[in-house]
């Protein structure tokens, strides 16, 4: 069973990716991560490291702070 926090983060990444019009493969290329790993993040099957968070933020044209802030807001903590 996936961690609820990882699931929320994955949904956020998917929303951001789709909003930018990128495929999982394109995000993978931009982050030097596999498409499969991007899918695992989006499904909440893995907890990305800070390095991966930084790479995802750059690939999605945003900042780490923005991603974490949106995650925190979705938890009701913002």
C-alpha cells in the first residue's frame, strides 16, 4: 500500500506534468530518470529524494518550494 503523502505528491507531479504538456518520457529525459520511475513517483509507489525533487522541479519549470508548498496546501497545512 502506498504512503498517503507519496500518493498526494505523485498526483501533484502528474497534474503539473500534464499542465506543461509533457509526457512521462519527456520528464524522464529532462531529469535523467526512467519513464518507469516517473510513473512510480506519480502513482505514489516511491518517495523521491531531495535530488529527485530538485530535478522534477526543474523539469516542470518550477521550484522545489512551489512543489512542497502545493503539497502542504493539499494537506491543509498551508
